[in-house]
């Protein structure tokens, strides 16, 4: 049993059926409403759908980043470091 199967439990998929953009602390659908199929290179089968983002989504993300910059800048370096380390741990898990 591989790691992905173990995470999913008894052979189910560990993936959601659709992934949206994460902007401003929440998941949001792409502005244009379009998604692309993410397929496995092994069989070509569809694994899930992923937001097909464009410049409108980038602008939303930039607006959210600009809105958060003051609060983030007031956060201590140690606290920011801990947050980034937790993000890295989740990515590596």
C-alpha cells in the first residue's frame, strides 16, 4: 500500500474532486468559472479539477496581499517564522 492510499484509507482517493484558489484566507472559485482536469500520467484518468486562473484571479490575490501587508508587517519575526515553518510542514507531509 503506498503513502497516498494509506492517507486516503482503504484505497479511496486522497484528493478532493475540485480545487479552488486560496485568496484572502479562503477558497474561492476562479472568476471565469473555468477549471482544468488534472490527470494521472500513469493511466490518463482524471484525478480532480483545478481552478484555471487568469489575470482577474491574480488581481484578487494581489488585492488580498496588499490588504494583509500592514498586519503581517506588525507581526513579530519569530511568529512569522513559526507560521512559515508550519506551512512548510504541511507541504512536506
